[in-house]
């Protein structure tokens, strides 16, 4: 009887070890790969731009959907308006929350802006958001999309700083 019990225990132990090994093998395949090191790129072609005049490089978006492009556009706005980004979680009471739709053409230019939910109680905030959106052009060129209309929610703090819903750090 004891011999039979030991055989069962050994079989259970062997099975559990096999399951654990298989699980660890599976989980090791789920790990996040290390970040890729940026490959050096060829220098930009020399152009005939007058000396002292700077021409900003226009970024390119590899987005294949509006949702992907929205992240690129939000990242672009955050880069251009870095000094205006509210750091950390936003407080529960905000001066304004607005939903803005932006039309971007195939060259990254802003063709139009449309308020889907306008914070009409603060027209100066609406004007400032529109000014920032237009001033941030050119946006990343939508390489795989002919034209883009993306929508984002603006979370506006009374200090004049903001977060976009796409990249928000949350709200208390």
C-alpha cells in the first residue's frame, strides 16, 4: 500500500513539475522585448534654403487607423506645447472639458477644427485651444492615410495647462 501511494505521489510530482515548466516556458515568451536601438539614418539632403532660415522637419505617422493617428497627433501636440502640459493627475474640478475634431490633410496641415462638445462657458479657452492646434502644424504626415479627421478630449486646468484624453495621467 505504501509503495502504491509513493508511486502516485511521484506521478503527481512529475506532472506538477511538467506543468510548471510548461507555464514558465509560455510566460517567458510573453515578456516585453528590449527596446530597439535607433538605427542611424542618412543625413537629410542638402537644400537651397537661405542662410539663417530654419525649416522644421515634418514628422511622419505610420498610423493605419484614426485611433493610431490620434496618438501621434497628441504626442506631437505635447512636444510642441511641452510647457503647457499639466503634470500628474488632474484635479476633479477643471475649468473646461472640450471635445475637438481636427481635419489634417496629407501634408500634415490643419484644414479645419470642429467642436463636438464646446466649453462655451469659457470662450477664451476655446480660442486658445484652437490657436494651439493650428499653431502646432504641420502634424505628422499620415503616410498610410490620405487625410485624417481625429477627435480628442481636452482637459483644461485653470492654470492654462492641459492634458489630452489620449495621453492623460488620469484625474483625482
